[in-house]
């Protein structure tokens, strides 16, 4: 979608691109409203609903009191901010400046980071569930993410394909959040 948006931006103004994105989002929202059904076909009795809500509130309170949950939440937010800040704000102007490439090519390159996150999330979740030491796993993925980010920033490859591969790896490793 980033590549299409970049192409639209090259041929029209940013306002028109936002209008097009808003129209597409509205159509998707309307389709989701009519296609996705989130209510069960049978009705639950009020007493069952109340006991489920009560149990949910108890479970939520237990989670909120757990210090480790807060730590992993902070870790996840920091790791995720790398992906968001790096790609959404910084990487496309950087690629335009350093690689002297076009906006669609820079957008295409940066989209590999999101592809890496999409692929990596599945694998990282599976790996995480099969490890005994989560602390070491999270430390190693954070270190590798920092090294890959430094490599991209300080030793920017001139090859678009290699840069895309680095972004794919960075997204894959960063998906450990």
C-alpha cells in the first residue's frame, strides 16, 4: 500500500492522496461492518454474562498487578517504536537522500521492513513459546535489531536489493515485541 500511495503522491497532491486513502478506508470499513459478524447466534443469559464479566475483571486486575507484565509491555513499546519511527518518519527521506532513488523505489524498499515484521511475528511467537529463557531471547533480538539499524544508518548499502534484505531482516528480528 505504501508503494501505491507513493505513486499517487507523485502524480497528484498529498490532499488528493489522503482523500483516496479515506475513500478506500471507508469502503473497507463498510464491507467489514456487513461481512464480519461478532455476535453469537444464540443468546446468553444475564447471569452467565455477569459471571463472565466478573471473572474478566478479576483476571484483568491480576494482570495489572503483575510487574513483569509492565516490564514486557515497556519492552514491546520500545521495540515497536523502532519500527514505527524508523520507517514512518525517517527511512524514506534518508533513502531518497543517500541512494538518490525515486519515491516509489524508496517506499518499496522500506516496505520490506513491514514484510519482515509480518513474517517474523509468526516465527518469533513460535520460538518464544518453545524457549526456557525469554530474557536472553529478548536481549538478543534487541541487540541484533540495534546492530542492523546501525548497519543501515552508518554503512548504507548502495544496492536497493541488499537494503531491502536488511530491512526484511530488521523487521523479522524486531517482531519479537
